[in-house]
C-alpha cells in the first residue's frame, strides 16, 4: 500500500481571506511578529498499487478533482505506507 | 525572516466526513485503488525572528488558535524564508 501526501495551496497571486483572518487573530493575540499567513489543504491518500504508475494516477486525480488549477497549485510525494 | 510550515490533521480516532466524500468521488471517477482519504490543513506562516525561540511561539499559536487539540494533531517545521 502506498501513502500519498498532497499539498494544495493557493497561487501566489490569489488573495487568501482565510489566511488574512488568521493573521489578524494572531495579531489580536499579540503575536505581532507574524507577517503573513497562507492556508492550504493537506490530503493523505492510501492507494493500492496498480499496473499504472502511481504518480500518473495521482497527477490526474489532482487535476480533475483535488485541486482547482486555475487558482491553486499542488505538490505530492509518494511513500510506502507503514503497515500496522 | 522565518517560514513555518504547519500541518494540522484530524486524530486517527476522529471521523473525517470530508475525506470520505472525496474518496467516494474518486471511486465514482473509477479510481477504485484509493483505499482511504484524510484531509487536513496546511498553513505557511512568515515570522519575524524575536528574542523568544520561534518553536515556542509557534507551539503556543497552534495550541491556542491554529489547531483544536481535542480532535486534531499538529506538526510544524521551521526554515529560513527565501528572500525574493
């Protein structure tokens, strides 16, 4: 079984109101050293290996469903899942 | 300037309906090899160094605001921000 860690983040040029809200809250709590906050998604997928290269499958899933590539970037890394 | 990357994930024992919805969507799109999806948050903070150790500050911010430690775990790493 493979574990895939996906990061979906807003593109640099896109405003992040949720991040701004968190930054303002941190300032209100006296953490004035915080200059910027950007918020994205983090997904962990557990995938059964198949004949198709997993990188290709995950890229397709990101493009089709997990990220909105107009406003978001994605990155992922694949690792062997630790069996419990 | 320091960049802090924070991952906030649901604890193992907590149900993740959003993850289940994404898994079901992926199955509907014929990605049947996906066994499980868990969704968390990913935050990037830009922080001005101060006298206080940054790890201590970030831990406190996570405990107080960024994560709900009853149902969520958090992890973070600190790196030097690349100046542009």
